[in-house]
């Protein structure tokens, strides 16, 4: 691309595909290769999967067509919090723990659970609170520093350089 065009074309940020999306893309690529008449061993090498998976996909495709290889919604119990409730929880948590009446501005699973109950009316177990934080909100574990606020690094360096050798010598 000529350099004068590079400044005109905006950069678009495309999020990476999730694992289920990648798996579906592989299956769709395998279908294209089925239609081209490629061998199952060749398709397995090209798509980067085990040949048995290709055989299984081909049987499914022959019986049910392309739709039989599409991604299905996750099964199981639906989440207790919908997307709007999760966003309300995010907004509440971003205010900080002290804004919700806690003494220190530090979030624990118990505190987050209390806020979730206040905001949504839904009581969650600790494990479910963790899943909301990490899975739905994308937060990660952050541990506070265990360091005194009054710490004086310059004074510590002076003490180590001057006082400690004197103490060590016994004078």
C-alpha cells in the first residue's frame, strides 16, 4: 500500500475470535474442502485437527447439511443476572467500595456479593460472584500491596548503607 494511503485508511480494531467461533470456522472451512472433493486426511492436515473429527463432521454434514455443524447456544441453566443487571453491577463496583459503605476501598467476594444483592436483588454464592467478576465483567484478581504508606525508601537506603554495617561490626 502506498505510504500516502496508509495515513488515510483508518485502523480498525477487530477483537480476536473466541474458541467456539474458531471451532465453527474450522468446521466451515472443512465443508468448503469437502465440496472441493479433498480427501479427509488432507482436510485434517489443512484444518489442523484429528482425522476422526473430519470423519465425524462429514457424517454430520451429509445428514444435516451446513446447519448441523453450526455453533449451538450453550446449554444448561441460564445466568441469574441478565446483561443490563451485569452493567448495573459494573457501574456500582466502579464507584468503589467506600461509596457502598465499606470502611476500606477494597473489594472482596463477600463485598461484591452484597453490592450485587443491593443492586439487583439477586443473592449469589461466592463462586457465582467470582464468575460474574472474571467471566462477565472481565476483571482479574488484584492483591493490595503489603507496604506501609509511611515507608521512606531514601531513609531505608541510608540506614542499610550506614547503620547496618556499624551494627554488624558491633560498635
